[in-house]
C-alpha cells in the first residue's frame, strides 16, 4: 500500500511538473506572438492612399474628410486640435479631426447630413455647421474641413483631382472610433 502511495505521488508530481513546463512554453509563444502584434501596431501613421470606387457595394458611397496641415486655419489660435465631425440628424460621431489628417467612411448613397462643430476653449462657445450632400453610389466624395474667418467650422466639397493633391501628405486619424453605421441593406 505504501509503495502504491509513493508511486501515485511521484506520478502526480511528474504530471504536474510536465503540465507546468508546457504552460510556460505556451505563455512564451503567446508573449512572442503578442510582441509581433505590438511591433506591427507601432506604425506611427498611415499616409493617404486612394481606395478604388469599385470596392464599394451597389448602395454605398465613401466620404473622405480631411484638414490640411498648412491651411492658415483661424481655429489654430482658439483650438489647435479638433473639429468634430458627425453624420445625420442625430449627429452620430465620426471623428474629431486634427490638422494634417484625414478620415474615411463608407456610408449609404443618397442625401447625407454632415455636421461639424468646434469648441472655442477661450470663450466656451460651441460653433456648429451643417450641410447636406448628395452622395452618388459607388463614388468617393472628398470633403475638406476648415475654419471660416469667424472661427467656425466649414466643409467644402473638393473635386477629386484637387483633393488628391491636398491629401498627399495627410495621415489617417486613427485614435477614435466612428459610431456611424454603414449597413445600407437595412
């Protein structure tokens, strides 16, 4: 009986030891794979690239919002960083766009309400701007976001050729998540 207890104890501890070693190896593999992921995520920016319109579905359109890095923006003295962009009558958040960045979004084609607002940090006053745009199916619309002389946000529809020149050195705004739904089949 004593021999059986010793044999079972030895078998138990050997099994436990092997399981522990296996767990360590798996954790090391996980750590290595996570470090590869972290390395890939360290890309500081993504320069603008033209997305082909034929990648859009039949009822979809794409909108590219952008701000130039050197646009002598009157807002730079008030709020150097953000113009908030939202969509629709409920003002669903898309992006808080900073100078030199762009944000793109797939939406349903047709009439879309685009909203922009900025907070004057000195006065606490929010200035808003809204405009409706007709978006053609399977087409990209380029909207430049800037500031008016009155320091309010404005949005200009820019022809594709001109927009592509302005977007050459723009980087993707990636630190915020859009809440705009883009399912056009509903």
